[in-house]
């Protein structure tokens, strides 16, 4: 049954609140192209992308989606020119500083995924402060994937498991999917039900690998700076049309 959700600015997009995804993961792509089309610098695109982050986080919170992961910077994005990398690091810093109040007010907990050791010290500090300040918030978890790579995640998990085996704390025969799950950086989070990638690229780009086994994939040509509440609702409406079988047969 379709019920009007808190975001009633878009009555044509009715969703079933009992069938919302528990975890939505987003590859926020297309900032550069958004800017280029307007004759602006790539950094201007990133700046506008920050506004989409706020809009999508707050819409997801209103809808009651418990987990949202935002792929903000990949392990491979370090290869970009240092002027762009530095700008992005400053933008992440500014986002955390300016948003903490709003996040606290809305009961949103922030987590960081990825090789955060590589981030500039100042950003690392603010990130740690935000994670600590918001750790008691229970309305929604927003995981920021920064310097994240899916393969690196699997490599780190393997090392962790190998160490436990070498220390005699784990029997290799006891390694199952749960053990691997708990060794990944996403430990404790449900697997994504829905992956959204903006900007028309049809690839994973080393985002979650193990975690996406049965995730529904949604690709849109919309560029990230143009992705707001309406686009999120469209993605959720598309998700609710899917028949998730997990390899079994659908009932009926
Ligand atoms: C996504 O936008 C933001 C990051 C990867 C940090 P891009 O910067 O990749 O934008 P395009 O793909 O060049 O348009
Ligand atoms: C993926 O986008 C990473 C993020 C959005 C953070 P990219 O723009 O880096 O991906 P490719 O290079 O097009 O695969
Ligand atoms: Mg891109």
C-alpha cells in the first residue's frame, strides 16, 4: 500500500514505507562534468555537490532510511591533480565543521570508511571529532567512504583474519561469510539494499565489492550536483518495483 511520506512535495512519487531499503549506498559521480557544461571549474562542481549531500542526507533521514553510505573519495582518486585533491579535502573538512550541528539536531551518526590514515591530519582530526560527537545518535547512520577501495577493504580484512589464524585465535575451518563480513570496514552495517550511481557511468569503480552481492543497482544520467530529493525518491520508487529473489523463487 502506498502511503504519503514526510516528503510530500512530490505526491506523484508514492512509496511504501514498509519496504524502504535499510541501507542505500551512493556513488556520487559527475561533479566535473556538471561544472564543465557550465564553463565552471571542476572544483565548482564539487562545491555544488556538497549541497546535494545535505539534501540527500536530510531526505533519507526524513524517510527513515537507517543507513546511508556516500562514496566521496576513492583510493584511486589520490591520482588526481593535487589542486583538486586539496580542494576536496578542504571541502570535506568544511562539510564536517558546518554540518555537525544539523546532524546532531537530526540524530544522525557519522562513520568513516576507508583508509582515513591517508587523509590530511586536520581533516582526520575533525572527522574523529565528528564521529565521537555523533556516536550516540540513533536516528540514522551516514557512512562517509573516504580514501575507500573495495579491493583494499578485502585485502585488509584478509590480513586481519590471517593474523587471528597465525595467533591461534581462529581455526581456518571456522572462516565463513560472517567472519569476512565482520573483518570488513562495514562491520556491523547491513549490506546495501540499493546502490545508486549518478552521471551515467555503469561501473562499480572499486566501491563495495563483497557487500554488493545482492544489492539492487540503480544508474541515472543525472549528475551528482543535480541529484536532490526528487531523484532520491525516483530511485527508491524504482527499487520498490524490483523483485528481489536472492537466488530463490519469488512467492506466488
Ligand atoms: C565525483 O565527481 C566526485 C569525486 C570522484 C570526488 P567527479 O569529479 O568524478 O566528476 P566527473 O566524473 O569528472 O564528472
Ligand atoms: C567513483 O568516481 C568515486 C567516487 C564517486 C568517489 P570516479 O569518477 O572516480 O570513477 P571513474 O574514474 O569514472 O571510474
Ligand atoms: Mg567521476
